[in-house]
């Protein structure tokens, strides 16, 4: 250790200030522990707040307003063509981020969490060095790694700030509204941001090496969105790969192969082909922490790594890369350190795609059940039979329930349609509490609402759905 360098001691060191990190820090402080949080950002929030979840949902909401204005024409209300004010859009996004960021700073101060800006690197299993700050060493009893992940670049290219080949952060900077945008990847990031740019006026082309968008999500949930995107996007090419990208000052030349075999020119390209964990260059080789072949940190149900002093949560441990999963894991790690009986045992981790229509699901999907040989029974309620959906001009949706055929216990729920983000919560609760389809069917849902579709999907199992014809029962002789 260099003479004059400072050393600070803490009960719990949290590395990373995203949803997993600050949730862990806040929970540990609430449980009476002395907590220090180190992050590259000046304020808590992480990628989710500054360059991910929050700015993307802000723009998605605005793009939904634009599409709703167009829908209204069929209802007898006509609006003028929207005027896009990029400065105003960015200002609104920044105001949302600032308000949430201010709140997290206030919560940190109120809980007595010490925040340090810098990059923490493990020197051993009880000390880190913080690069770039006056406090250069922190000695801890326990550490929680919540360093997140970063986007995969297209091979042979880099994401350069202000460049025409963009990752999600670059797209959310909203430097301009390109006339043409290529989206590489049919996952939720590409679909969400492609939808935003299409609503703002870009001609969007999506290319996916697989056979369809959202691989791994049940096809019946994806189908309504696919039909909508065929109208919203300029083109969607499947079974098509990208061979090369060549960036120029005013455009990007892209060569395709597969179902489409040609070279096209685009104003900008969004690369959305997955994410990698931020587990390198943080000194894990100086600890007992182990990684898998993809760089994700190995943890158990209590978020413990192979090093007894060190825990890990969020994207860096793999699985569903979702903010709410990271938050849940962060709280578990803090509680275990504090001696509480906690472990990750969630039956249902909800996922939401914030497109229009939205898609949300939780629990066991049909695809997973078939792949694993899990017995299941499924019933679907089409939104064209929902009065509330028709009043909103949103009949393309559906709600489905997946149940154990023997016990009728709900094991999975899926929703495609408006506000699926909120509707899925009832399904999560049903799965977690071990509810039967009878429980959901016999719970009175308000009319007219989209939540009724969950009640009626459950009633189909019982043969008592009001707005769906039941299967005819044979009379006994």
C-alpha cells in the first residue's frame, strides 16, 4: 500500500449502484449495517435509470401516444400530424431521470449509505481499491457485486459515442430521427427501440438470424405483435444474418446473407444482440469467486459466491437480466449478510416487452413445459370478446392461463395487449400463492376492465366463462 493512501472500513461494500446494488445497500442499512456503495456514476440508478429501462419507457409512452392519436381517427376524433420536438423529448426524458435520481440520493442520505464514485477492484477477499477517488482502499466484512452488464457489439465494430452504429444507450440518446434505421436482433430491446423510432418517423428494417421475433416466448403471445410490427416496420427479415457493417460519416453499409443476400445502406444501425456481464477487470482473480464460461458469477440461492465474504446479484450472475430480479436478489443478499433467513425461491419472475401491443408472462411457459416434459393444460381468452378491449380499439390481444392438469394449480400466465405490464401482476401472485384456476375464476373482477380477461380465462377451465361458448357436454342417457 502506498504511503498516504486512505483506507476506509465498512460492514457491507456494494459495488454497483443499479437496481440490484442500491436495493442491497438500502436493505442492509435498514437492517442496521454500515454500508458503503461504490459506483462509476455520481448518483445511484445504474444503466436502468440513466440509459435503459426509464428512458426507453419514457419514449415508448410517447410513441404510444402518437399511435393512439392515429387510432382515434377510426373512433371519430382526428388530430393533426404530431410535430416532433427532439429538444423537448430529451428534456422530458432528462426531467424524469433527474426526479428519480434525486429521490435515490435522498434515500441514500436518509439511510446513512456512504456513496463513493469510482471503480472498485478487488485486491483480496476483504479489500478493494477504488480507482479515481481520494478514498483509495476499502476494507469490508462482506461485499455485494452488482456491476451489471453491457451490450454485445457486432463483431469487428465498436460502439462509439455519437457513432452511427449504436447500442441501446446510443439509441436512447436520440441524437436525431434517422430516415432509415436497421435493427439487428429480434429481442425485446430491438423491438422496443425500433418501435420508438418508427413512431417518430424512421423507416425501420429489422433483421433476425432466427425464424421469428422474441424466440423463447410462446408463439401465441408473439403473433399479435408480429402482425402489428409488419405494419409499423418497413420490413422484417428472418433467417438472415449480417456479414459486414461499414460505417461512413453519413451512413452505414450493411451486407446481409441468408434469406436476404444483398448490401443496403442505412442512416443508423441499432445492434441489439444480447449482453455480457461486467465481471472482468474488477480483480475477481484475487478472490475465490468463480465464473462460468460466459463470465457470469456463480452464486447459490442466497446469492453467495464461492468466496464466503462476497455475494453477487443482478445481470452479473446471469439468468433473467431484469431490474426487478436484481432488486429482489439484492435484498436477499443483504438479509443473508444480516443473519436473516432469506433465499431466492421465486416461482414466477415476470417479464414484459413494452411494445404495442405489450407482451407479459410469468411462471412456466408452454414452450418450456413441452421442452421439459411438464404436463400442462392451457386456456386462452381472446380480447375480441372483451368489451373493454373493444372500447380501446385493442381487440388483437389475448390472455392465457397454464395449469397443472391434475391439481388445476396455476403454473403460468401470459398476456398480450394494452397494459399487459400491470395485468401480469395478478398472475404472479396466483403462481406464488399456489392458487387454483377456481381461485382466480371465483374472484370477482370489475367490469368493464381488461383484468376481466384473466377471470374469464380461468372460468374457461370450469366451463363457466360468460363471453366464450363452452364445450358442449353430452347428456347422460
